[in-house]
C-alpha cells in the first residue's frame, strides 16, 4: 500500500471544492464562476518528519551517553587523585616519622658518647691534681696537659690555643681585659669551678680549659677551628 502525502490530499480537496462550486452555480441558474486557484502550502511529507524525529532522538541519546561517560570518567579521575594524595600523605608521614626516630637515635648515641668522654676525662683529671714539686716549666706544664687530655690530636689543638693565648704562662694576665692563666679565662675566677687553687695550679687551669672547650666547641680541635677564624674562642 502506497503512502498518500499531505500535499496530495490538499490538492484533491481543492479540486473537489472547485467542482462543487461550479455545480452549485449551475443549479442556481447563474453562470459558473471561475474560482481562482489558491496556492497550496508546502507541507513536509510524513516520512520526512518521522526520519527527522528519529535523528533528533538518536543525537539526544548519544549526547546523553557522552555526558554520562564524561561524568563517570571525571568521577573516576577524582577518586584516583584522592587515592594518590592519600598514599603520598601516608608515605610522607612515614618518612617524617622514620627521620625523626633516626635523628633521636643519633642524638641519644651522641649524648651517650659525650657522657662517656666526660666520664673518662673526669677519671683522668681525678688522677692528676698537681704538678710534680717545682716542675712549673713550660715543658712540665705541656707534659701535664698531654697527660690530662690524652688524645694527641686534641692535645695539639689545645696547645695551639694556649701557645697563642698565654705562651704557656699559667700566671699570664691580659692587661686590657683581665683574662687570666693558660687559657685566658675571663674572668679568671671562672676557673674556681675546677679548683680553688686556679690562680696557682696549672693543672686546675688545664682541667677548666679542657672542660670549657668541650662544652662550648665539643672538643679542643673545635675550639681551635673557631679560634683560627676569629682569633678568640
């Protein structure tokens, strides 16, 4: 069965109307009057309308699918980014904790070593309190310092400082500042913490000087390094 277009129906209707008008005119005894042909509107065929609607529906469906897929992809990307950020944060926290634990362990070991060194020094200092009777020479004082300090390298650094500060004179006084003794303590009374005889006993001055260098510069060599850069310590 073939389709009849809307346009075909319109044309047939117009023809029928024209014919009926002519018949009516004849029946009334009047001359038939010609009826002007009226333009017929251009009407889109039904099959064309159906095809356009189907195409629009398909486009809308495809657009909806694309939008849905894009939304799913965006959500997946956000989820992946959030998971990656969480893992990175966890890794950073673990590293920070490990670094802190390592630093604390290193600090504890260093403090333990320092304490052992101080104990050893105190033990060494406890066994040497005074010079041999009458041996107040530079050589005698240097020998005592070497015995108290123990380590040859640290002794050499200690000697470098004392040589420049006092020339190994345990009664040396700085005329401008008042610094006193082998290590030029300022004021000299500071050395009383190592012994009441700080003014007359080189051993007491050596003990105090060694303690000062260890506490302020970690060692005589640390003090000597600072002295070289600043000409004081």
